[in-house]
C-alpha cells in the first residue's frame, strides 16, 4: 500500500511544483525594457508625483463619485485626514 501511495504522491507533487513555478514565471511583472532603456529616459519622464499629490487627487476623485450624507461626511473627513497623514509619512 505504501508503494502505491509513493507512486501516486511523488508525480503529483512534481506536477504541483511545476505548475507553481510556471505560474510564478508567467505572472511575474518583468519589465526588462525599462532596465535596458533607462539611460534614454530623462528625469522629467521618470519622475512621479508625490504621495501627497496622489492622495489629494484620489480624495477629490472619490468625493466626486460618492454621494455622501451628513453622517458619512464626518467619517469621510476622518478618513481623508488619515490618508493625508499616511501620504506625508510615505513622502518622508
């Protein structure tokens, strides 16, 4: 009985490992073109907005989409304050 279990378990384990490995390879985000052409890009193109700017833009975007009631606005203000503090910490 043990021999039959070994004959089944070992190939199944190999298949599971191969699937996991291939999944990791195919789902990996390898952007090799950036590494190859990094010297061609100017600093202006490579720069990105600060976390504070991104947070403010996201807050404005969400305020436009959400229809908040007065009760929700109190909680929203607390949330936006936390978002702003986190963004400042990320920039620092």
